[in-house]
C-alpha cells in the first residue's frame, strides 16, 4: 500500500484497532493467559500503527493531517471527520504507548474476570484515541461520553474497597459536566448547520454565525465546565482522589495519563479554538483557578498519608500548570502546556504503576507502612527515583521542559502568575522527595517489608519504558516540540500576540 | 356491484382501497378472534403455546398488512382515516412492539401459571386500538381507538389475578384511565362546539379562518390532559408507578411503549395540526415537570419496575420537549424518540420479566446483585438497554435525546434544553445503580438462574439490534420520520410556524 492511501485510513486503523481487538477478545475462551497475550499483542500492534503518525507527519505544516472526512448521518449533518495536528498527535501516541504498559502491569495483578478487564481496557483505548482524533464535534462528544463507561466499570469492578462510590462519583461528575457541553454543541449546530470543527471555527471567526455575540459567553462556559471537571480544575477536582485511590493500577494510569488530558486538550482545542475572544476575557479568573489548583493541590499532596492519593493530588497540581500555560496565550506557554500533558502522562503513569506494584505486595498505599525499601528492592527504588525526579521537574528529565516553558509563558503574560506558579515546582519537589525519602530511605521499619520481591519481568517491561521516555523527552524535547510548535502558532494566530519563537527548528 | 344503480350512494360507500387502509387493524382483529375461538377448544397445556404462536403470526401478518397499507396512501372512510408516512411509521412501531411483547410473554405465562388464551387476544386488540389511533384524523374515531386500547390494557394489567397488587393495578388504571378519557371526550365535545367539526383538518381550517375562540383553547387543553395521562406526563403521572408495579412485566413493557407511542402520535396530530400556540406553555411546564419529577422520584426506588415507571415519566418529559419545539423538527424527533424508547424499554422489561421468575419475586434492586456473574449475557444485554436509557453514544437513546434537544435548541428553547440536559445527566444515576448492582456487588441471596428461553432470546435480540441500529445508523429512520413529518405539517404550516416562533422566542427572553 502506498503511503498516501495509508495516510487517509491510518487514523481509522489506530482508533478502531483496539475496539476490534476487544470484540475478538469476547469470542476467545476464558483462558486467562491467552487473553493477556492477545490483549498485549493488540495494544502493541496499535502502538506500532500509531507510530506511523509522527513518522510521516509534516512537521512544518500547522493544519490537520491524515484527514478523513465522510458523511456518517445525513440529518443532522454528522461527519466521520478525523485528523490530527501537532496538538493532538502526541496525545494519540501517548495513549497507545501507555496501553500496552497497562496490559503488562495488570498481567499478574488482575486474577478475576480477566477477560472483561482487558475488553474494557481496549474499548477504553479506542474511545480515548477517538477523542483526540475527532474533528467533528458530534463525533468528539460521542467518543467523549464513550470513555465514561469502560472507565467507570474498570473502577467499579476491579477497584479497591470503596470502588462503587468512586465509580459512581466519577461517572456523575463527568456526565453532568458534559451535558452542558452537549447543549453548547447543539446550539452551535443549530446556528451553523454543521458539526465540523473547522467549519464552525471559520464561520465564527468570519462573524457569520447569527446571534453568536450574545451566546458566546454561555457557549464558552458550557464547554469550559465539561473540560474543567475532567482536568480537573479546582474546585471541580473532588472526584479525582476518590477515583484514583479506588481504581485498579491500569485504570489509574489511563485516568491520570490520558483521561485528564482530554480536559486540557478540550480547553485548548475548543475553548481557545472556537471562542478566542471569550477565552481572553475569561483568562484571568481561569488562571486564578489554575494557580489555586497548583498550590492547593501541592499542599494537600504534601500531607497525604496515602501514596496514591498523594500522586492524585500531584496531578491536580500539574494539570494546573497546563491550564496556566494554555490561558497565558503565549507561544511558550502553549508549547509548555502540551509538553506538560505528555510529560505528566508518562511520569504520573509511571508513578501509579510503581504504587500499584507496591500495593500488590503489601495491599496498602499507606506511606507509613514502608521505609527503607531501597535496600530491599534496589531496582524498584532506582526506577522510582527516575520517575519521581521526572515528575518533580529535574532538568534533563521531561517534567522540567514543560514546566519551564509554561512558567516563562506565564511570566510573559503577568509576572505574578509566573511567580506563584513557580512555587508549585518547589512544592512538588518537597512532597515527592519527602515521600521518596519516607518510603525508601532509613531502616526497614516493618519486618514484613524485609521479604518484598523486587521488580518482576513484566513489571520491568511496564515501568522502564516510562523511565526511558522521561529521559528521552527531557534530553531531546525538540523531537516533540518541533511538531507541536507550528500547531501552537496557528492556534495563537487569532490572538495576534505571538511572542518570539521559543523553539529552534 | 349491487348498488350500481344508486350513483349518489356509491360515492359515499367505502371503496376497496378503504379497507386496505385499515388492513393491519382487520388482520390483527381476525387473529385476535381466532385466538378467542380456539382457546376453549385446546387443552390447557399445549393450548397456551399454540395460541401464543397464532398471536405472533397475527402480529407478523399485521406487519405485512402494513406494507400493503403503505402502498395506498390517502384518506378512507369519509376522511376518518388517513394513511400517510406518519401513520405507517406508527403502525410498524406498535405492531412490532406487540410482536416483541408476545415473544417475551411466551414463557412468562407458564412460569406465572397464568392460563388464559384471551391474554394474547387482548394484546392483539389493544394493538388494533393503538394502531388505529395513529391513522385516525377524526376526533371521535380517535376516542374510540383510545378506548379500544385502554380497555384491553385495563384487563391486561390485572392478569396476575392471584396477586392483590395486580388487581389494584388494574382497578387504579381503570378508574383513573376512564377519568382521563372522559377529559379527552369533553375536549372533543368542546372542540365540536367551537368549530362545528370533529375532523382535525376541518377544525384546523375553521381555526385558521378567524380569531381562535377561547373554547378551542379549553378543548385542546382538555384533550392534552387526556393524552397526557396516557403518556404518563406530569402532573398526570400519579398512576404510573403503582400500575407498573402490579401489572405483569411484559404488559408493562407493552403499556409503556405502544399506547404511549400512539398517544404521542395523536398529540402530534392534535397539537401541530390544530395549533401549538394555544398550549405552548402547558407543554413546556408538563415537559419540565415530567423530566424533573420522574428523575427525582426514580432516585429513591428500590423496586426495578417502579424505577422504570418513573424513568418512563421522565422519558415522556423528554419527548414533550420536542413538542414544545418547532413543528417539523419536533415531529421527527418525537417519532424517533418513541421508536428508540420502545426498543430499549421493551428490552429492559423483557429482561426484568425473565429475571422476576415465578410470582414476580425478584424485582428489587438487591435481587440484581451479582447478576453480572451468574448470567453474564443477560446482564450485558440489560446494561446496553440501561445505557441507552441514560443516553450514551452508540445506542438509540443517545440519538433520541440528541434529536430532541437539538430541535429544542433550534427553536431557541434554551431553558427547557438546560433543564433537559441537566435531567438526563442526573437521571444517569439511577440506571447506573442497576448496573452497579449487577457488576460491582456480590450476590447475597440464592436466586435461581433459569436458562433464557428461545422466545425471549429472539425478543431481546430484536430489541438489541434495534437499539444499536438506531444508535449507529440513525439516518434512515430519521430521514423517514422527517419526510413523513413534512406530509403532516404543511397543511397548517404558515400559521402554526409563525405562532410557534413567536412563542419560542419569548421563552428565551
């Protein structure tokens, strides 16, 4: 097949390969080993397929690529319109990268209903990729809602003690948030006759939408609410710690790694893309919320006795950086925001896997239950250290690049945002390193920890790719930013205040 | 022809095509009568099954007859009946509902130890009534059709005759139902007084001719009360939970879909053909109330049948949102919604029917604990129906809600849309409770799991395919609905559209 032919269907293949795998999995007999191997093969295959996207991506081209646009339903005018630009490209790859790791980390930790678990995981992957590749608002909403069910079921069936509470809370929060987005989407359709993102964007930009000025603020808020719940932005974050603590490890990884990015991606794509004027007007209070999220999340993370909750609150803090970067409307800020999304996906995904490994051995996430593990599990401790440092933003690891860019963007916008945001980096170093010290250094305080096993083969294969990715992203961020930057500049074009190039090419 | 020498009379006599235009009703009635006649002749045990098969054959023949009916669109019997895309749509829908209900009753009757052939006959007669409602354009005929369907439902509701709850259900339904139909009849009488006609088209003409008399407003409002009762819209919904709880589960599936669809069809004709202007706010309030009351009350229900009863009230509210919207968009949205709702709700009730077991013992939420483990296929099927009721993408329920709300947004009913989407968000909770019970809790009781009989499997498969088809490829059905809506509306259009616009604009202030 020629590359051109492949280019037009590659997104469809990447998006639906996991779903097809999940459906095939339903037909397989309940032999757990076969099911695990099959799920791994499918998820790896999807990852390999998705590598086509960055490899053949035209980096200097700011618009959508690999586009496919077919009519799906005639009335209303719904299109199967997919495509990626520099903003969504890496989020797709992040999803396909994390899913095989999720399969590996669940290899031995899921014993019951193995088949259902991997079916749900693969369906979830399809929905997640679909969110990032859809260019039709309807299709986007379709996939957006479709992520809810498998995720809620993963939490509710395979989670820990308070799993049902967490699953229902997660479902209701996001469901209620997203119906407002649906209302906004319907309004846009009623007044433009199209669900197509590009069509609607251009129509709004040219002022061709009747009664738009009066409704714009409400539409902006409709989208914003759905995304703010998902990010989660303070004060909509309370579902997150519950969902994370109760979710199985793979669920946490995808939740933190990818699901939260759906929110920030949506803010960037839709709130900025469709409503630049309202985005500008509302930026100050949104940035304030983001700053509260950064600092509050970090402070709460610091006092958590529970390792998984600590990581969950650190997500609130990190995602605050993303929102801060997005609403700084600077090239550096946006580049940084997207980079933080990727970096956070890798490092927090890794942290959740590591926490899950510990939970599997000791059935607790309490930090006080551990201590001195470095001497008992040296490989585990070393891997943990790399990921913790990446998350804390050590230079040469991936966390640093993104946060640095975000902060420089925030400074360009208003110095006080930058100063307050910068404290977040200090806090994150404090709570992460303090946690690391309590868990790994000192003497072994609980005798039961003396006999803990170090990483097993599957666990190594799950964790090390994350550590490697954190390192590569930290050393050679240009590989990512080179594709991101043109899209960012295109996204900022309506704001007409693009400040000097940050990224060399 | 023997009357050929009387040309004047010939013109008024029904033509052959007239009979084709009610062919489905004729076929269903004939099969119903065959069931009645054969019932005493067959012995009790085998008879049940044979009668069930005959009834099923009757429903399928009715579907085939609908095809013939669709070939001869037009009016029949002195303008009392109109066959158009609209009535064909509802004929197919209600007769398909009857077929599925017969299928899901097939084993139920044996399990509940109910021996009565007239059960199937009554389903067929009830279907005649609801089918006739969708093609009647004459208010008196609509009333008669309404009565045919209601009386069958009253009796069917009481079929678990050993159970006090069933008798209560039947009696309650009968008393309140008669009261409601009396309202409808009163409305018809007043409308006749106001316009001098009971034919919908003539009424529309008369009303368009001059200022609308107050009497006509009252008449439409009274008719709305009568039909609002049938569709279980708040504030005429009080009967629903008790009746649904007591009535046999397959019959609840029937009652909550077929007569509702037909009543919506009548409402569409009455409201859009006569005028929407008069009762715009009445519908607005009924829609908001039904959605909110239905969803809020469903929150605290522990009995699955009651829960689904409140959910059906909420769904009636969503449909009414489309009524409040502009005629054309609203009509097709209503049609799509009734079809999607029928598929998912019938499916849900079919599962409930099977799971309830003898004496309908297992109908509380607790009983559903661990169902995902003990019978995974049944649980998965119910989950899909529930997700559709929530309105999750890929299911018919999603597009149904979607069309309704997009119609409402197009008509600028922003507040009603917000109430609606909020409700559909909040409403997700109680459906989710059932899913939680099935998958996330372990069973604490010993509940016998009986294998799913073939007839029920077929019924479930039909509902499942319909739900997913409407969720993945809604285009065709919606296109059909829109085409037939266009046939329905133009006769009135200029006046109605503009008055609707005026009113919808005021709602947004």
